[in-house]
């Protein structure tokens, strides 16, 4: 005879591709009800995955019926994205639940394109998302998101309203200066400009703020990592050893300032021929995977060197927005879900639930 305990035991054997463990161990089983030979299961995920829900419902329902002999299993899925803890000396940004830094420590590996597509993927999966272009010297997000000819406005004369495209709110120094104007600024000026862009932007209530970090691991990157309340970081690299050398430095930088590394993304893993579809690892193979194993960090996934990604980026419509059902977009969605699921498994920040206590004499 099937009981609720039988169903829970079956749930403990069902491993989700994004949680990295079974549903019970992940703590996402919210309720289990049984009525004769019919059951209902309610899950509460801590990461956005709206486009994955139908697949998960069907797969889990079929699994439970096969394991328990039930006639039907209804699966309901809720999503609650929590605010996750940052270093104690930093305060969360008002309205921003989680800040995720996307870094590479080396230019030219596709970090900005990856950051934009991950942001769009999170938004398409049901999250409210913003992206801060932190590369003062070479801002890319206005072009990638198709916002290069627009300028932000201000409602109160004190804060800036972010521009929005493809469901993502964006702020960049590229909105405020001429595209041909070089930013001949020293480190302190750049740091101050980034701090203002972050704090003086009216982000509203958003689940994730993606920070497209500048390349390198110098004073600017270190100061940003220490001043910005980052919940986690993603390292983007290519399989090439030259890129991996700098990616390792970026990973170690975040760990030294006690920022959780959510994982590694290997970009340009294989080149896909536009004529015949042949794939070839022109920059080597499995470099990101080996780095993840070496530093005990999650490997979030790999992305191809595909001409469509370049074309859509130049056109101001990221691949995930242009072709959400393509194989390339599926890879971005997978990486975004693993990233946000990893963050959901981290420690939550409960400081906002408590009032500030002031002792007066």
C-alpha cells in the first residue's frame, strides 16, 4: 500500500539536473498529499526555471507513478527567490536580492556576451533582473542589448532610471558618454564612477543584479569585490591555457575576499561550422572542466563558438532573446539555472527581517 512515506522515499531517489542532489536532500519538497491512489506533490524551488517546469512536472509525475504504483501524481511548482548572505561588513543594495559578478580576468573570452545572455535567460525564466556594465573603459552592454542610442532619465534629479531591453534593466557608463570618447581615468575615478552607477540607479525590486566585471584582477576589480555586496561570482574562460591562467587568478581573487564562486563557464568550447555543422575544439578541450575539478568549483557548462552568437550580439538582440528555443540558448538556460540553483543552496540573509536596534543613554 502506498503511503506518504513511500512517496517521500521515492522523492529522495529523484535527482534534479540543476539541484545536483535529490529533491528531499535539497529541501524543495514543500508538501505531499495522498488521496487513495492519487497524490499531489508541491515543490518550492529557490531559483527561476519557468520554462523548465512543464518538463519537471511530467518527468517527476511519471517517475513517482512508476516507483509507487499510483494512478496519478499532480506536481505543483512554486518559486521563491531569497536574498543570500554577503560579507558582514557590507549592506545589501535596497531592492536588490542578489548580486552576481560575472568575471573572466581576461578580455576577449566572451564574458560580456555570456553575462547578457545569462541575464536574459533568468528573466525569461521568471526572475526580475538587472545588469550593471562595470567595464568603464570598454562598456559593451549598450550594444549587446540594443540600447546604444538611448539615454537614462531621472525622476527625482538624484537617481537614474535604468534602461530596459529583453526583460532586463541595464545601467552602463556607455549611456552617459559619447561612444567614441575614451575614458582616460585613473583607478580611484573609475571606482567612484562604478559605485555611483550602482548606488544611484533606481533598480527597483529585482531578484538578480548581474555585474559584468571589467577584465583583470587589479585594484579596480579588488575594490569592486570588496565594496559591492556580491552574493556569488561566475568565472568565464575559454579552454585555451592562456585564458585559464588568468581565470584561475580571478577565481582566487574572489575566494580571498570571501565571495562564493558559483561556478565556471567554458565559452568557445567548440567551433560549429556554419556550412556543414562540423564541431572542432579550436581552443583545446575540457580546460574549464579541468579547472573546476582542480579548484573544487562547480562546472556550470560550456558554450560553442557559433557565428549566430556574434551576429545577434552585434544586432543588439542576444541569442536567448532572438532564438529562445535554439540549442545554443538551451545551453545558456542550463548555465543560468545551475548558477541560480547553486546560489539558492547557499546561506540566506535574514538581516532584513530584523529591525535595527539602537541603544540610547
